């Protein structure tokens, strides 16, 4: 993919070159569809199988892979992902493994963002983490417990290594907070569809559409929606108003219950869903 | 001591999901206004006088002091507060703030159960719904407090993930808060978490040191040489330390849970075995491995069994204004036994770490020294643990 200087992303002076992830989102925008972002944690059910699953997810139609690092205190995750990441840690999954996964995804031709709780980055050293992620071909970091106000070191490191930084916005975000959060985002903005933690939900409520609308009022950065999406119909619904649809728990459950074939089948369904969102 | 962003030197801050930031900003605004509002101050003062039982007394303990190198030892009796510990100071303040914010539901985490009991009590008093999260390991070792909370009308949720102790109860409370923040206030029980909790909780406990300093001056005519307190999250310690921060002659000494000993790796001594990190919303000292994964802490005392510590303590540690030392389970239980036998006071096992500290510091400083010790809680809840520890009952007398 080539750079698209006309893209609003390219206007960001800190981002002379678009990350692989930003290029994917721009291409999806040009196609008039939302991107499918699929989450899996490294190390579940084992490091090898998780990486194989991520590559399979690319084959099955995911545009971007969100690679989770298991953490001992995942306060934004619901029971399903908690159980998977606890199992991954018990199985010996280490932070180093995430870079192997990112490299495999990049080699498979997809964009990889790493989703991590902040202490794991701090412990490695922010600059070292950024260098390792860039070297592995990663696009950036999604940081559920880091707000831009606390992110000075990461803002500098991500600029130095050309990485995207994805902060979250939520239905509770005030206009002031939306401006702060999106002002620091590069790549995309992660909009939480609901007030709560990860997990599948029967419906993705109107709060999601509202937070996307309010986010778009303050930024041109693509907005991807996460939390609660598990089915093709929900993916299509969210794809109608967002730049990307993020699916986590449902894919983790499919992988846990039916292995890679089940996870691939769900990915194909979701990939079809994001293409049905806009008539 | 803090910057506008809630920093104590390098420590503190807000490492939480963006979804919680509006609630934290609202809380910060409301508590700042309340702190200078005569109506709020008057209401909290009235509750402390007529409900908590403040001011709590001080008690000189000469027979116990014989085991402290002959130093004079004075206890600040937070154990005599309603609900049996210092925790009520903070909880009443936060429950009043919850009402001011129009929130009808409070949630809390608890380790030993003292904070959960205090929160359930305040909720009953002020007509708030209450849910308390408690690690499943702790609901077993502190079963009496589970029953107390339920008697008071609270729902107690046993947390079965992770290490099933206090840190996991905090995770679960934070998850609840993210999902229900419109209706719910999180009554965080110690001086950690995202800003403004460390500062606000400290301010609600500051009364401990304010009273004790005046009481000691009145009784002895001089300031103590050292102020001693146990440190789990560190709320009773910050509460008694804070009024003495600028009394340069007064040493401030915190005692962490040394568990089976630092060398065993089974402890909760963040300043002996921990490093800089982030946990539960604050930059502070954390027990963690090379990857930054939290290491599970160990202590005979559920209330000190926590892998992180309040960020202001981290600041006091790094600046050298306060010292922090580990006390093993054995040392704490010996001090527990001694205070029972010499003074007729059954202390909480948490507070017994500070008593064990007094035995060491008194011997170091000698008979001229004057020690002020925070007796943060009473040991009724620990009778079961102590009976088992000392083998006081046999099977026929009802021990499982």
C-alpha cells in the first residue's frame, strides 16, 4: 500500500509515514467499509497455537489484529478474557512472546496493534518497548489503563519510533475529555461501546453510535468500536457508523471451545458482517 | 503535598480507563468543595462525636513497654472506634460525599473485612445500597466479618479469580465501578488508587494524627521520638503520620507484612522486595516479576496482604522522610500475644505489626524514648486465627 498524502492522518506532523494499521484503515475507508479488528491474547491456549490462530484470523478476513498481552490484573476485562489470560500466564506466556506474534502477523500481511496494561510497558522501559514493537513490525499500542495525561513518555517514544497510540473514549467522556483523548490518538480511536468491561453482549446499545458521533465532532482520526460485539449482525450494525469493528471475547471463546477452525469460521462471519454495514 | 494532577513526587497519578475520568474529576471537585464547606465539616464532625466515638483516646501501656526496651509507649486507640478500626473515619466522609453526588449505591473492596464492615455500616446509616468485594481466600479466613456485613444489609461478593485476595477484590470493584459509575460511588478503602483517592482518604484519616499529637503533648509535654504504624495500603499510617510530617524530630516508621520473611519470597513488604510500578491506578511500589506481572503477597494478616502501597508512602520512602521495615508473621503474633497478656487489649493482627515494631524500635532507642503507636484496629475478628496459631482450643471445643 502507498502513502496517501491526502488522508487527514498524513496531516499529523508527528506522523510523516502512516503505520500499516493506519494504511489499512485508510484503504477500508476508500472501499466504503469498516475494518474488522480481531483480538486474541498471546499464550492462549499456548504461545504457538495463539500465534497460529492470529495468522489464521488474517487469512479469514480480519484487517487488523489486536494482540493482547496477558496481565495479572486485567481490570478492563470481563470473565472470559480473564480466564484466557490467566491460563496463558499459568502456561508460561511472557511479554517477549508478543513481539514474536506481531512479527508473524506482519509477515502474514496484516497490521498488528498490541493491547497492553501499562505496567508491562513501564517494567520493560517505555523506550525499549517501543523499539522492540517497531522492530517487530507493529503498528502501535492500545492502552486501556493509560490516559494521555499520564502518557508523556509514551508520546515521545511513539513519535521516535513511528508508532500509533490508541487511547480509549467512552460513553461517559465529556467533550473536554474527547478532545484530550483524540488529540493524542494516532492510527485510530478506540471507542468503548458501553460502560463496562470486555465480554459479549446481546445488544450493542445506542450509546456506541452516540459516542462515535461525538468523537467525530472533534477528530478526523478513524474511530473503531469495541466491547460487546460478537455476531455478524452486530458487526454489520456497528460497521454502519464506525470505521472499524473490534471483536475480542467472542473470538477468544471460539478459539477456546472449537479451536482454530471455529475461530476462523467466526472471523469469516464477522468479515462478511463489516461488509454489510453500509448499503 | 500533591500537584494538581495528584502526584506525590513521581508517584500517584491516574492509571485507569478513560471511562472513569469524569467520575474522578467529579469526585475531586466535590471533595474539594466539601473540605471548606462548614455544613459538610459540621456534619462529619457531628457523626464522629456521636457515632464513631471520636476523639479516640490514647493509652499508655507500661507493662507492654517492658518488652520495648523500657521506652514509654502510647497507643492511639483507633480500635475503640465504632466498627473496630480506623476505617470508619474515611468511610463516613466518602459516604457523605456519595450522597452529595446524588449516588444511591456504594461499593467497596475489603481484605480483612474491616473496611467492608465500615462501608456496610455507613451505608446502613445513610440509606445507601452496598456491595462489598472480598477475595474468596479472605472470606474464609475472616468469615465473621462476612456475616457482620450481611447483618448490616450489604451484599458480599466472594472474588474467585486471580489470587482471591485483596488485589483481586480491588480489580472486581473497579470493574463494577466502570459499569455502574452513574449510580455508584466506589468507597476505596485505603490511600491508593487513582487521584484523588490517596489524598482524599489521607485527609479523612488525618484526624488520627491531629488528635494524637495534641493528646501526647498534653500527657507528656513533648512530641514522641517516633510514630509507628502498620502499612498495608497505608491509610492508618498516613492518617497518623501526616500531622507530624513537618516535625523534623519525629521519626515516622511504617511496618509492612514480612510474612514468612523477606528471603522466603512470601511476604507483602513492598519497600523491601518491590520496585517502582503501577497497580490499581497509581504509580507506586509494587511486588512484581521481571515482566511487570504482580506477584502475590503473603501475610497472616489479611489487611496487610496487598502487593502495592499508597503512592504517598512511596514518596516518603524515596525522600527518606519515613522508614519502612518488614515484620514477620511470627513477630507480629508474638506482639499480639504480649499486648493481650500485659495490657488486656486484643489488637488486630494488622496493628500487631506496629506493636512488634515498637518492641524493636524501643530496644534500639532505649528507656528515654517516647513511642506513639497507631493501634488501628481491634482483634475480635482475629480470634479464630489466633486460637489456631497458638493452639488454644482442641477439636472438642469447636475448632475445625
